[in-house]
C-alpha cells in the first residue's frame, strides 16, 4: 500500500512557535511603557498569530506491504517545501513462509 500525505513540518512548526512566543514576550515586556491602547493593540496583534503554521508544507510519501518475492517493505520519505527539512526511512526483510 502506498500513500501520500501533507502535514505540518516539525522544523517549521518549532520555528513558528519560537517566533510566536518571542513576539508575546516582547509585547509583555512593554507593559507600562506603551500606552494602554497601544499595548492592547500590540497584544491583540501578537495573540492573532496562529499557534502553528497555517499551511501544511511537509509532503510524505510512503509504501508499506508485502512484495511478490516474499519480502516485507516499509519505505518512507518526507520533505518540507518551505525549509527543505527531510526524513527518510527504509526497511526490508525476508518473511518466512
Ligand atoms: Zn519546514
């Protein structure tokens, strides 16, 4: 059985989370420095940043199953179209009949 799937890239998700947290910390550090309306507007903008990237950019291709020559295979390849992070996993073994 082979299949394709799109998911959120783990590396991009980590960078996005770090960016979001940094933005919130930066605004919180300005409490009492900015005027109340300016602070509220800045917090609203920072809180509007989604918790994870909006679009999945990590494409997975995988294949798992028995081959006609009695071997069992697992083949996986995933790659991010945004940051080029990738992961590959291959396994093949003879299956006793
Ligand atoms: Zn990525």
